C-alpha cells in the first residue's frame, strides 16, 4: 500500500486503519518521510506509528518510510 498524503492526521489515520487488516508480509510505503523536511507531518505520523507498534523505522531513499507486517 502507498500512503502519499503528506499531512500528519491523514497519514496516521491511514496507517492505523490499514495495518491490522494486512496479511503478514504486507508492506506500507509512506512517501515524504524526511525528518525536518517540507512535509514533516508524514514523517511525524510514521515515526509515531512505528514507535507505538514497536516496529523498526526504515527510511529508504531519504523519503520512503516502510512498515512491514510481521
């Protein structure tokens, strides 16, 4: 799944809504996850979500936040 909303509340809502419905091995990619970047809301929501779920925070290409369902 791709989350490309850039704003804190919609990104966090999308992550919380979808994660528990995903099959193991499923992946969510959140765009614009750059700490302190122009779209800080996406990163803040991603970081909060991964911390709350005790998931590893993985940022690829300096902007793509990955969530892998275990």
